[in-house]
C-alpha cells in the first residue's frame, strides 16, 4: 500500500535531501527541486468545489448563469 503524500512528509523529505546535498554534493539537487515542486503543488491545491465557487464569485453579478435546472438539461437543443 502506498502512503499518502502530505505536506509534512514532503517537508521531512526536503530536510533529508538537504542533508544529503550538504554531505554529498549538488548531484542530488534534482531531488530537492522535485520535492520543492511537489510541496508547492500541495500548497496551491484547491478542491474543485472551492475553485468553482471562486470562479463564480469572480464572474460578477452573483446571479446564476444557467438557472435552477441542471447544466446538461439546459444545454440540450
């Protein structure tokens, strides 16, 4: 079973790889780069519902775009 990637696990891995780089040189820098990218991706992540709410809030008037019926029914000819 694969363990879940968490911010804490990435921070721990970054600390470990940082020590390896100090002891063994820059050849391990790509590992640090990748771990830092993954950490930033986790920090940036928003759930789909949160993103949808943000997009609607930015859309403007606050009124619904398609009305009360579901989107599929509204898009049928």
